[in-house]
């Protein structure tokens, strides 16, 4: 991919992030306190993983995916 393509994709990613935030803002008020707490813990953990600049994004993505899978399985078991 050339620089122009990267710029286009970066723009699309930025738009997707904005849409994600808007959608979550719409849904979060519907959640019960317990669910909000679980979401906040998960989101905080993911952010903490992303803050580690020593790790490559690929490694961070693996860690987030592993934790997300655990959370998903916990939710399905509820």
C-alpha cells in the first residue's frame, strides 16, 4: 500500500472509532451497574495494554483477543 492508501485507511479507521464511541454512548445507559463495571474493567485493561509502547501492536492485539475471549465465554456462561 502506498502512502495515499494508508491515509485513506487511517481516515476510515478514525471514522469507525467515532461511530463506535457514538454507538457505545447510546447503549451504555441501558446497562445495569454490574454490567457497566465489567465493561469498565475490560476497557481499562485493554487501554492499559495499548499504553505499553514497548510491545508491538500485534502482541497487544493477541493479548486483547485472549482477554476478550475469556470475557466472552464468561458472558455466555451467565
